[in-house]
C-alpha cells in the first residue's frame, strides 16, 4: 500500500522495522510507536488550538462589527503566537494561602480532560485512537474529570469569588450532563453501538434528519458543559470577575483558556460525528484517509462556528434560570424524546426508508411543538401572575 | 497472567483500609469516605470473580452495577444527613453528636 | 514477571497508597482528592479485568458525582478555614488493630482455597460484554427486576436527600 492510501500504517511499519533493527523487543517497540502516535496527535491538536485562538478573535470581531487582530502578520495570523509568548513570559504567581499542589494540578487536569477526548474521535475509516465500544460514555467520563479540575481550581485559589464561580460552574456542568447523556443514547439506538467508529459507519442517512430535536438538545447541553455563553454565569465579569480562574496568571491561565477553546472545537467535532455523519461525505472518505480527515475537520469547524455564533449573539442567563431550564424543561424533553425515538425505531423497523425518515422527523417536530406550547402556556401563566391578565379593552382603547 | 489471588488480596487490603477509616476518624464525612473505600473493594472482588469465573455469565457485572447505584444512593442520603446535622449542631465531629434531644 | 503483572502491581500500589492517604490525612479536602485518585486506580483495575463498561461507569458515577458531592459536603461543613487538628478519634489504635486482623484473617482464609492461583481464561472471540450486559439488564428472564428496584431506590434516595438537606426558611 502506498503512503497516501494508509499513511499511519506505513509509518508504523517503517518505525517498527527501525526499532527492531536496533534490537528492541517487539512489544517495547509497539509501545514506543503508540507513544509517538499519541505525541503526534497532541502536537497537531495544540497547533490547531493556537489557530483556534485566531479564529475566535476574528469571528468575535466580525460579529461585533470591527476588524479584529490585523497588525501582527497577514490578517493577524501571528497574533496567537504573540499571545502565547506573552503568557509564557508573564510572572507565575501563586496566591498566598493557596494549596500549592492542587493549585498547580488543576490546569493540567483541565487540559488533560480535553486531550483524552481525542482518543475516541474517528478521523478516517479505521483511523482512530482506540476503538472503544463505549465511546459515548467515555465522553461523559472526561467531562467528569473536567468538572473535578474546576472545583480544584476554585477551591485552591483561596478566594471567595473563585469558589462561588467554581460551585456554579460545577452545578451547571453536572446538571447538563443528564440531557447530554440522553441525547448520546439516540445515535446509540440508531447505530446499535456506543462506539464512535460504529456510529459513523452506520450513518448512511445523517442522524440530524432522523432526530433534529436531539441534535438541538445535544448542542444546548454541550454549550452548557463547555461553560460558554449564554451559560457562562461562572465567568461573568460583571458578577464574578472571571470565576474559577481569577487567581491564575501566565501559562496556567493560558491552559484554561486554550483548553476551553479546544474543548469547544472538540464538542463541535462530536456534534458532527453524532449527528452529521462524521468523516462521511457521500463516499468521499473511501478515496483517501487525508480527505476523510479534511471532511471531519471542516465539519468540526462548522460546529465550532455555530457554537461561537450562539456565544456572541445571546445574553448571559442567570444561574437559577439556567438550572430551572435544565431540570424543568430539557431533562423531561430529553427523556420524552429518547422514549419516542426508541418506540418509533421499533415500530418503523421494517418499513421503507422514506417512511422511516419522515416518521422519525415528524415525531421530533411533534414533540418539539408540544414542548414549546407547554412552555408558552406556563410562561403565560407566570407572566399573568405578575402583571395581571391582559385587558382586551385596553388594547382597543388606542 | 495475573493470578486471581492478587486481585482478592488487593481488594482485601482496600477493604481493611476503609474499615480503619470508618473506625478511627473523627469527622462524619471522613467516615463516609471509608465506607466508599469498602464498597469499591467489594466491587473489585465481584469484577475479579466475574472475569476469572464464567465470562459469559453477567451476574458479576450486574451485581457490581447495582452496588454502584446503592453506593450513590447511600452517599447522597448520608451527606444530606451530615449537612442537616451540621446546620443544627454546628459540628460534624462524630463524638460531639451525642445528645438525642435536650 | 510478565508485563501484565507489572502493570497490575503499579496500579495496585497506586490505589492502595491513595487509599492509605484517604484515611490518614488531616486536611479533609485533601482526603476527598485522594479518594478521587483511589477511585481512578480502581477504574484502571476494572480495565485490567476487561470490564470496560464498569470502568467508565466508575469514572462517571464515582468521580463525576460522588467525589464531587464529598468535596461539596466537606466545604459546606467547615466551621472555619483553619487546620482542624488531628483527625483520629481516641480509639484509633483499636480501629487499626481490627483492620489489620481483618486483612490477616482474609489472607489466611484465602490461602486455604485451592482455586486461588487460577489465571484468567481468554475471552471468547466476538463476545461483547457491553451488549450482553445490556441485554441481560432488560430481559425478564435475567436481571430486569433488580434493575427496576435499583431505579426505585435511586428515586427514593433523590427525594429523601433533597428533603433532608432542604433549607426551610
């Protein structure tokens, strides 16, 4: 097989030949090649992370009707390098009274929880880090480690505002894991497996057409998990002076910041894998693995762009509204959608494809419509309690 | 090639540490930490016997999952009780919570 | 000493060391964090036992929920931020004696069992533990009843915990 058809296998075989030629036992050579593969993936991701800083700043500028960085290099492309250099040479303070070990480990754990997610992302057919058959649960598990790192950061900073910010952020993250988990189960039902590779392989029809409401709920829950606006109550500068990362300066803050951007990109990637076909694009991925990687990076960038769009358009939501929205609206809606999807999948199992797709799509639309009607009537009742019922005579009076 | 005995001794050691934590700590929350260690040791035992016995029989894993659920339920109720006691008596040291009512 | 044995020994030492720190450290938040590393070590032990689903559920449930609950509880039940003094009660020597004798008793009990040095048989090819587990958890001939009872238990615990900890103004 040539290099372009299967680059990773060719490189791995060549390295194995070299290492065993040096006299290393084969098992040790395989472990070393595994480590080198992990190192390669992490390096590519960190370079991509730097590029994401540039993308973020340009996009936020355009949304706010200004230009963004355009002085340092053509179109401001060198700007993120300037940012990273500034962060590295900044003084690395530790607040007095802080718990030194926990304070230093927290940013590392935060970055680690994002990087380990990329072990289950399928980049091309048969090219993924580990073909876990429980990939969907693995995503939630790494979110759990991220949650832990935020508590550690907030507590060890010895700062009231950091602690409050961390508590709020952790409450939001733990709450929104429930609808996210139910939405992760919907592609599992369709594909018959929780593994990311299997879900991508089974998406002859993209799952966004079979469960559009599921895609929307997953996006909302993912944005809340990331701690990005409109769910960034924990970082609101007007309320909390930047939340759990107040006391962090220099590269430790850089790890939190870059980790958050990479996390957003990763969830854009997972959104596209679960609902938009991953690396599949009408058979293009069979031609060449490099094209498949390009397809998935493109789709992840689209998902990331939608997440950024939501961030720079919507206002911040208050913490009690956020939690009420989750427990009183999203969670029942998620469970209803899951039950309906399982039911329709079983009922329409043997029917022709057009009936299956339209049946699932219509059931999603019906559930969304009913949920919105219930929400409207509840909010109308709340408003009437506060303002009094609307007077029809008053409206005609003008 | 790991013999079954290693897993069982590992679980026994973890269980004994949890027992020591429960019997010797002052703080009520620390006692609950010891209980968690004991439950984890039991789970390792169950998983080891599943693996080294009949792998097709899922009873071991199902038992372990039920233990997960029970541990979660017990921890949440236990910590709710500890927080409630702290609000009334302003202490969580187990020795000082010694009056029924006055 | 095969590779698998070395890996198991490293994991076991890490977990037991963290467990020891859980029950002996003075600072309770540190104890909760050492519990996190113990739970993570146990999750790795599950992976060594080919129980991948248990490993991931361990991280999600124990580390992602129970450990965080412990950290919250420790932070909410502190009178002040100072060191609380030695955390062992006055009968700690008896607890230590009991723990050591429990371990000794279990060890000697295990020596008398002849199935002890069994090594693991290979998993049959194509056997997917997760699929099998899922099927058995919902099939009436297998374990659907304990599954439903466990969910009722969790609902009861949820309602009970909220009610007990509720701050009635």
